[in-house]
């Protein structure tokens, strides 16, 4: 037990910790001077092929998979328990997982769960309406066209600061929009076709019009132009731009930050703007881009976020583009794994509590 090990002499505790190389992983037929990777890992790779739906596999990911089997058992038990008291973490976890796993209901509903939000976006008439819908989408964790998170303050790492960062791109990064090589041009063409197919599945008028996808991609391209490169965006020093709430309002005077912070229940204290040039560009786009284009953009990002969890035509289209075409993943992961990942992402703290309690 942990207690027994802790009370043992230090040299005994050290001796109990495994050391060295996992010799069963070695491929002794390989020449280590020619291919040390094959020599050190060849046998393990031969005995552990990459499972369907995965891009990589290792001892670490295999251990994670064993952990997920425990989590799935836990969630299935909670979902099957009809006596979960309302408002408890058991009810939250069980209901979320059961709802996600209810495929007949998901297939029957199609895009219906999004109908109220889609109607609200369609009713927008001006820039203030666009901003109102941005706030609605952020409340549902759809980070378009920017993201707001909590991060460590670069100047005071023990403090957490509100961080406003670039977001709202449907392709994996800025280079996908800006490069002019043949592959990048093809990716953008496929992306426009993907947008049109998803909008058509949702039954939206004018979704098949060529200029709808063009306008959405053009707006995202302008936002990408104002974004940092991946390396710069990952550098905390490059993205440390702390300013007062008043400074934020001055940086983008046409965005209603007062309403945003009020609805998000955030205090009007210092914030960090990771990419000031992006926020300035966003401010300009809110002034100059037609409201109709913004409506199409927000509609698309709502559908893009929800598609993996909607009926099969939406889920297949989402995986076909993002998973197979962009990611090179041969097959979608089973729904139970997807629902487990969704529960972890949205209810990680309660799930961790129940996992520690059981295991």
C-alpha cells in the first residue's frame, strides 16, 4: 500500500521503483547503429498496431485507453441509475452521457436542437445584433470570432488573468488561408465545398450559392491575416499585452465590451490581449463587413461546432473533412469514446471527483 511504502526505509522505497529498459520492446533483429528507433521499439510496435481511428499509439496512450475504459464503466453505471438526485454531479454526468449516447433520439432530431439559435441569427439586422449572437455563442463555448479564457499572468504567474485571443477560423491555422501552393489552394476549395454541404444539410436557403462559402472564407482569411504565426502565438512573451478594461475599449471601440463582460459576469479589471492587431482587425470588420456575411459566418461556426454531435449526415460530413481529409484519420472513433471525451471536456472536475472516489 502507499502507506506501507511511505513508512519503509528510503533505500527500500527506491529499490521498489522499476528501472531500466523494457526489454520486451526491443527488436534484436534490427541494427541499433543503423536504426535505433526500430531496435528499441520494433517489437512493441509489431505487437501493438495503431487501433482504428487513432493517429498514434504508445505505452502512454495505451495506459490512457485503460483509464478511459474505467471512465466509460463509471459513466454507463451513472447513466443507468434512475435514482440520481437532481442537481448532483451524478445526475449531471449520467444525463450528459446518456443524452449523447441516445442515437435514435439524435437521428430523429437532426438539426432541430439548433433551430432556436439559427432563427436568432437569421433575425439579426445590425452590428449590435451580430455582437449579441457572438455573446450567445461564447456562452455555448463556440469561440467565434475570438476566444476568452483564463491564463496565468505573464508578469505575475501566480495570478490568473482574463485572456482575449484570436479564434473563429474553420481551418487549423492561419497558414491554411495565406499559403498559395497547390495543396493550400485545394484545401480552401474543399473547405468552401464542405461549408456549402453543411449549410445545405441544415436546410438553409441559399446555402448552395457559391458566394456564401466564398464570403465566409474571405472573412476568415482577413482575420487570419491579422493573426500571429503558430510559433509566435505559442510564445507567452509575444502574447503578453496586459491592459486596463478602458484600454481594451479604446483598442476596439466599436465592440460592446461592456455588455460582453456584464453577461459573462466578468469584473472590469485588467485583461491580457494576446493579439492586439487581431482585435483591431476584428473591430474594423465589424464596421465594414456586411451584416449578411457575419450572419453566414456565425451560422457556419454554430453548425461546425455542433455537427459531430448531430445526426449521422452532419457527423459524417464533419469527420469526412476534418478527420479524414485534413487529419488523415481512416475511421471515426466509436460514439461511446466521443461521448466520453465530450463528458470529460465539459464536466472534467465532476468526472474526476467520481473517478477518484471509485478507483
